[in-house]
């Protein structure tokens, strides 16, 4: 078979080229892979935002909605996590992608602050859901930030700056060293997440007993409830038995058992007692119900844990009848 004739190039002329001066063969093999990579980043970033939002929605529905301020923040996070991915996929806008990257990083920052120092009186504990969400948020930031900060093609003619929109013009041109910067920020975020998780109060065993725990009463919403000595509402867990607690691990992190030697203030006529937890500590019972506090109650006089269906069963405030 004879080879196809090649076009002759006269002296002083250059070989024919494809778009933007790139030889046709090179353009066909280089550009599609570049486009596929950027499409992959958009899909990955959007999908990771959805995954993070799903975790926060589950946490919101299973208890966080009852925590003041924190509940609204969780709902806001879920709303943004639902709205941003379609915008990222449909528009392909670098600014939208940058907004998604910033949102993922801000959500992680809120989690870290909640673990370290607490937010609005609430301090997060170490849970698997929180750790997974943190890792997902780092990955979402990395994918969307790389998409937003790198040029769409390897070769792009320098065009005029967009009047009044320097940020958009800079994004269109690509930010030098963006990949390394995003990688460095992502690595730092993962390190901070690891430190926060290591230092966070995890679902630890109940505190050592031995001290005297004074039980008091308070009126909340027209109902007289049992409280600890600091005025925080005490709860009982429906799946528990009179001689056994079923709340351990993460459950005990959100619902700390009340331990020690029980002592009732005047006027409390119910039957006090104790049961032995698996770690050997003595948990106080009232009328046959093991007692707990709730981390969502950030001040005396609150009962946000009442009637919640969490950790395998219903929680009720411990009412006191005269």
C-alpha cells in the first residue's frame, strides 16, 4: 500500500496546524485528556460535597437539630451542600467551584473549632461520622480548588483582562503554583484534623465514681424534672434495664452517665440506687432507671434531649412526682 501523499511546504511556510497553532495530532491527543481531567475534578468535588451534606443531614436529624444554634448551622451546611454541587456541575464556573472549595474548608474549620474549644457552648466529641466527614471535606476542597485555580488548557492565548473582575481574570489565566498550594493546604488540614481527633474527648468510659452526686429538681416547661447538682437535666434511656445500661461508646459520649454515690436533696421521694457499668464504675439510678446528662444541654434549665430517638432508642427527661 502506498503511503498517502504529504502536503508540500514551500520555502518560508510552516506546516499546517490545528487550533491555536498546535499540530492537529497533538491537539487531538492532548486536549481531550485535559478536559476529561477537569470534568473528573468537577464530578469528584460535587460528589464529595453531597457526601458531606448527607452525613450532616443524618447528624441533624438524629439529634443535632435540638442543640441551640448548632442545629441551625447544621441545617445551613446541609442546604449549601445540596445547592452547590448542581451549580458546580451545570455551570462549570471557576468562581462557583472556588466557592465550593471555600465552603468545604470552612465546614472543616467549624468542626475543628467545635472539637478544640467548643462553639456556642457546645463541644464536639470524637466520632466516626465526624472523622469521615472531615476527610471528605478535605478531599472536596482539593478537587474543587484545583479545578478553580488551574487553566482549562495547556496553551491559552493571553487575552484582555475582564474589566472590573480581576479575580475572574486571574482564575481564567490560572494561578501559578496552584496545585502545590492546594496540596500544601490539604495536607495541613489533614494534619490539623488528626491532631484534633487525637485530642478530642472520645466515647470514653464513665468517669470514676466515688464522689457524692447530689440530685436536685427544677421546673422546665411546667414539668418538675430531676437535675444534677449543677442544674442540668437528667435523662433515662428506654432500652436500659433496672440493672443494666445499654449506653456505651459513642452513646456515652453524647449521654454521659451520672456516676458516684447518690444523695437526694429534700423533697425527692423516689428510690435511688446504683448499677455497675462494664468498666466498674457505679451509675446512679432513680426509680430503676440509670441516669444520664446530655451534651446538647449547654446551660441549666434546658431539656433538649427530651423525647429524642438516638443511639437505638428514646430518651426522656426524668420527671419527679411529689
